[in-house]
C-alpha cells in the first residue's frame, strides 16, 4: 500500500482529454463560405503586417516571424476566461510570468466553470465580446459556428508564420486535421497531450484476484468468471459472502464503456467502428447482441449492481469509499471512486487484443480563440507559442522551479507544498499553473510523465502508468468527422432520440422488464430504430467518414 501524502488531486485536466479529443464524437457545423469569411482573412493579414511594424526593433528572445519578446511597449488585450478553480487566470503564477516576460497585459473577465458556456454565448451574441477567449470551453462545433459568422478569425496561416513550436508538433503528429473545422479553417489553439484511452478507464480489483488466486482476464468469458468468483468466494475476505459488488456501473458512466474491449475500435461518440474496411454502426449490427448478452448475464447473476441504469455517478464514490466492496468500475482514476489509500488495489484492465482499444487523438482544440476585434492576432499567436515548447509546457503545467516544484536528487520533479501557492497539490495547480477543469493552450511536456516523483504524488504516477499500459497498441477509431452544417443540425435531433432509445432498450432487456428478452425483441428494436430514421443518421456518418478518409 502506498503512503499517501496528499488528500486531493484534480484530474479533470486529464479526464477531459478522453472526452473532447476523441475523433467522431463532436459533430461540427460548417460555414457556408460567405463573403465575410474572405474579408476576415484579409483582416488577419493586415493585422500581421501591423504587428511586424509595431514590434520592429523589439529586444528579447525571438518568437515566430519578426516578433520578439519582451515587446518594446506594453500591449494590452481583453479576454474572457473560465476560472482556475477559484482563481482568476491573471492571478496564476504562470500567467503572471507570461505577461511579465512578454510585456503584455491582459484584462480578464473570469467566470465560474458552471456558468461559462451560457455567459460566453451571451457575450458573443451581444456583439460586445473581447479580443481573446482563453480556457473558454469551445468545442469544434462552437468554433466553426462563430468562425463562420466572422467573429472568430482563422488561425492556420498565423500559426505557420508565427508559431514555430506549435507548427513543428502539429507537423510531426500529422495533427492539423484534428483542429480543422468543416469549412477548412482552424479557429483555435489546442492543448496537446499524450494519446490515451478515449473511453473512461475500467478498473479491476487486483487484490481480490490475488486473494482468490485469479489471473487477469483476457476475454469476456474470463472476465465473467472473475466477476462471478468475486461474488461467490468472499473476495474481500471479511467473512461476509454477500457484500461484494463485482461490477458497479451507473447512469453517468455506463455499461456501454465495456465496448472498448471488443475486437473493433469502438467510437463512443458516433457508436461506429471500422470493421473490415467498412464503417459499421454497432447498435444495429448483430455484434451488438454480444454486448447485450454479456450485460444481461452479469445483471441476472447479480454481478452488476441492480440500479446500474439509474443510479447517479456521484453515488459510486460514496459506495466505494465506505468499505472494501467494489470489484470493478469505470472512472478516470480509481482513487476518485475508492479513495487514495485503496486506488493501487485496482489495475486498468488490459485490452483483450492489440490494435482495437479506442484512443483519443491527444489534440484538444478550443483552448484559445481570437476574435475580429483583435488588431494584433499575430502577437498573441507568437506569445502563446512559448507554451508549445518543452520548457514552456513545464511553465504551463508545473509553474516555476523553486516556487511551485523542485527537482529531487533522483532528477524527478515534485510539487512544493506548504509554500506560497498552497498546502495541497490541487491548490498549487489551480493557483500557480494553467491547469484546472478546462483545457488550456499548451503541450504537456515529456518531463511531466517521465520524471514525476512517486514520493510526492504516487496516485498520479500510478495512474499514468496504468493509462499508458492500456493505450499501447490502441488506435484512433475514426478520422476527423467534419459535418456539414445541415447534417450537423439534423444529427443533433436524430442522435439524441436514438441514443436515448438504445439506452432504454438495453436496460429493459438486461433487467428483463416485462419479461423482455433479446431474441424476442431484437427485430422490433431494429424496426423501431428504422422508424426513428437511423438509416439517415448512418448515411450522414458514412458521407462524413468517406470525406475524411
């Protein structure tokens, strides 16, 4: 059992990577290519020329094409941003260093994360919006929408001209496609991280397996046998054979996540997979029966909590931390469910086969966008390019050496606690770095993963290792799915209703509601899906997939 030195750790920065960066999961509307877009491109060019003239002769380190920092004269910008926990972004050490080193001052309008989307959209609709949006939670669809209206400016040319660090990373990872909207433009800077699982991690109780002399399962049949042993053989060894819950799922992190272990790379957003070179919509394919049969068998045999389709996700942690009762569950990190003292009892279940575990792209767009009110967008691009170098990534993710982190005798980094920036890791992150519950413009430096000290943060070191294990040999399920505007609007309606019906159907079959069985209801299920126009939805997916190949 590891010795725990901290009580809480925000993992949302890593969790959101499995949600936002997965290809195919965010249908995006497209621009109609109106005249205002062409005018916007010209405006960007004029701004770049002006920036070169304004900064001619500036001293300091070069950044991008002919822009050097610090600027000879202070430049001012306005910005909308989500809070870093309870901290205004301008008060974080990272942003203070960024502004001071560049001789740039940004006036921030910071809002609570819970209110961010609503307030952001209201400001954009009012026409009284700022020059920059940083950590404002834009999805690719939002970017295309406001880019098509001419509010957000295209950045692809500015990036290539003024952001050599970012350009090099995007070229190396062939990642431009993951930032490009349906109209062919890039409207934001990304957060760039390591490719990891695109579906919430499945954690299996290794200590219970050891107690019972069981090996890690390598198939669904073997997984069933392990779960059954958990239930029947007093896996926790407390003398009560009935207090174990072999598999806990909930209405928020659902049983559908187990599809990550199938022999096809399942895309959670579209519910599609490419099988034998063909795009296949899994819920109407016979392969979906295998999934329903497995869930039904686990439910009927008491291996799955009986309220798995209705209980809220927050109840999972409440149950997991009351005692040694959970055999397996889905969560971004095991400690979120069972607490820090018990998380290393659990392993991330190794994928059953190589090459099919779904991965995200590691590229999350939407972290910084520039509006048409900004007269010097090239300066902003050159300024933030610093955070796409390894050194700049350390500033964004770790803060400043000697203030927020230190290098120990083994060459590993560890947080400085009980200093000026907080006594717990979560406090240091929120008050001193760019981290928080919203993705930010930066690259996660290699040093973050390779040299994290287990002494100060054993939970995250363990989590990183387990995530890397399941990501090895995985793949991104689909190419970038860039939906035309009309298709996106149609999908918004079709997908909501169809997804809801699929969830209801699986729950009814698994629980045997009204005597419903899979074989007795499958044909009616397919006919209902057709009546809900599932074929039209599949047609849109197919067209978009073909265009993106």
